[in-house]
C-alpha cells in the first residue's frame, strides 16, 4: 500500500492514515473502541471524540458496506409510525431531520416533497391530513426551524398538473408533505472523516475476531484481524461499543456474555429507473399492504422501494429476487399512467434492516426504535433504530459504555457540522466551484453535482486535475462522475477496493444497467497508483468485480431468497489478504 501523505486533523481516509491508526491502536489504551463502521458506529466514534476521549473504530469490510449503504436514502420522521401511535420515535426523528438539514450536514441532506394520493375525498383527507398536521407540529419539537415546508392539500386538478404521470383513476386529489434524503454511504464516510479530523483512529477492512472483557474495571482486549494483510493484533480499551447491526449476535458471542438485545432481520429491496419514466415534480408515498411504498426522486432517477420481508440467510450480500422486483412493479404500476416494465429498470439493490426482536407477527411491525444494553461493565451493545436518528443512538451508546469509566464531558454533536458542511451556502460554493471548473477547462455544469456530494470540499476534489488533465474526464458509464472523484475516493475517503469506489463512493453500480462494468476498467486504472496496485492487482480487482456482477445478475433472476442467497455466497471477499486468509 502507498504511503500517501497525511497529517492528524485533516480528516483524510487513505492507506497512510489507516496504517497510522493501526500503529496507534496497537500502542495505547483507548478510552473507547467502536466495533462496526455503519452509520451508528461512525456516529459513536465521532460522539466519543467530541467529548475529548481517545477513540478507535474498526470495520471488518468497507465503511457503510452493510445496511448503511442500502437504505431508502431517506432522512425522515417515518410518517407511517404515527398510525402505530409511536409518537416518541416520530418526534425524535423529525428533530434529527431538522438538525441534519440545517446544521450537521446541510451539504449532504436536502428536502424532498412527496404526494400521498387521496381516494376518499372527505374521510381520508381528514384522517391523513390530521396525521400530517401532527407530523409538521412534531418537526418543531426541538425548538428550531425544521428546514422544510408544511403539508398542503391538493385538488385533483393540481395533482394532475404536478404529477402528469399519475393514473387519472389513482386518486381524487392528494396531500403533499416534505421529508429529506441523503446519499447514505457518503454520509457515513463523511462522519468517519469528521471523526478522524478530531483524532479518531479509524480502520476499515479490520474485523474483531476475539473480544476479551476485562474483570471489574480492568481494560478490555480485542483481537483484530487486518483483512488487507492478514496481520492480527490486540487493541486495549477501557470501553467497547458493539455497533454491528445485523451481526450483533455474532459479535456478542465473541464477548461471551449474554445481552438483552436480540436482533432479527428484514430485507428491503429497491429498484432504480430513469426520471423520465414517471413525469412528476414530487415523489410518492403509497400504501402497500402492512407497509408503504416510496417513489423517491434521486437525481436523474427514481428509487422505488421498499419490500419488508423476514430474512434469516446470509448477511454479507443479500440479493433481490425476481419476486421482489415484481412485487415493487405490481404496486407502483397500480397508480402510473404508463406502467414501468422490467426493461426500464437500471439498478437493483437489497439491504438488511436490524430490528429489535419482539413478539410481533411480521417484520413490518417490529420496532424501529433502538435499544442499548450493557451486558458487562464498560461494554455497550446498541441495535435497532434508523438512519435518521443515528446521532441520538450514538450518544446513548457512548453514555452507556463510558458510565463510571470516564469523566468526559457530555456529547457535543448537537451543533457539530460534518466536514464540508461548515458555514455551508450552496449558491456561494457552486459559484466558486464553477469558476474552478472553467479555469481547468471543464464544464461549469458539474458544479451543482460536485457541491451536492462534497459541500465545501468540492474544489479539493478538483485540485489534481491541474497536474493531470485526464482526471477531468467523465467516467464512461459513470453518470457524469469525473475520474478525479474516483481518485478522491481512495486519497480522502478510505476506499481500498474497486467495489468500494463503484458501489459506495460514486454509487455507479446501482445507477447503471450494467452494474458499473463499463466504468470498472477506467476507474481501476485511475486509482491504481494511489493504492500501489500492480498490473496484476488491477486485473485481479476487475476479475473479482466482474464475477460479483455476474452473480448479482444470476441472483436477481431466481424467484426465492434461498436460491439467491446460495448464488451470492459464491462471491469472493474483496480484501487482498495474505494467502489462505479467506480459505
């Protein structure tokens, strides 16, 4: 691996930072070690660092490689939970939505409007309208402006004007309301970067293989495997936070103490289609049995999802099936003027939700609230919850883990902006970025997209183009992304493998019909120098990625979960580990 220059406080994630983090964690006793690099684990690392604690975080795969990169990409209160009378969860989520929009991540989180079609003009308008009025009211519960507008009642004529692609018979008017959306994987990477800028030692592709709890107030020891090199080393910490999501049971087994937290899984599948397949100025929320279906505007695309079905199979690469895809098409086509067909689908992805286990009869009814347990002094387990409330979950986990083991100050994340979001003004930053693009001889039209992905760091992404003009080229089949962005993914955002760049940093794999195959070769060669890849390494990365794509296609073609899971279990892990490590 290359030794790309880095320094404490820069917030860069790269191979040099990773090596420095490993050395630091081997040589000192941490106040807190976080296991799990999803949104909750990343949030916990940042929260602990904000209190002045020495912190490490390890993730066995890539940042956000599990649930946190496969969500509906919504930052929302969960309007359907009002019907379940779960007012506490909705209120908490809406307050966090406002903080993300206005303070914490204004460069990454943006408002999005949805229409709820009304079929019974009087009764339904009153019932749903009352719920949305409460939704609006709860959004002010934190004593701050929520960052979005209020709900509105729309006539049938107005709905027809705003959503001409909606079937005329699908509604007799509607109610519009606001929530927000975010690139989930980018949010996680930015949280980790912000944590690193505050001194956190962060390693992806590093998994816990053994956890040895200390007796009484003694330090805990975790045996960590560096998946890139095969090295195993010990990390000592006064407190441990287990934030491993759907892998909670496995990590708890390592600890060897029982926890009251039990997690079950639900699979959620989404499909992507071109924006022109459904003419509309806003998204849709539709009832679909015991759950809801969203049609979410996503740049040049629509995200349609999600399913909500029990899952007890493999956790690493859950796959959609042909039955999942058909379920989504059947429900959304009930309200569309021109049906969406299989040939229209550009991307498909599936993720697993970690739900707190209860006695409910279906995963659609299990709790989305989070639970924190302390099964051993100084060890906290957190599970459940949702993307929107990650900050609160992180705070609760750090509080629980450090209770009696630290005199650190309280959480400081309420008003802590993430990197790229400090004093963020979109119009001003777009102007600065457009000027830099023009100076480099690139189209200024890239400015809005770059600022929407990197915030105040957008110009940083473009700096290498001055020395290497090739980096200013658009990636073939990359949806407008520049090669400079692929390079930035490994020099600043911690990507170590081709799939990290294509799936989570640039999201090309879910936005292209070929799963990013056309872009793969160009991207691999662009990032190779920064990762010290040889020509053979490049070939190996390409071969592995192409095989992964082939398996995804095969899995999506089968009708049932068991068959799809059997296909995806043939996928080879991404880490370029020592010989025999993954045998």
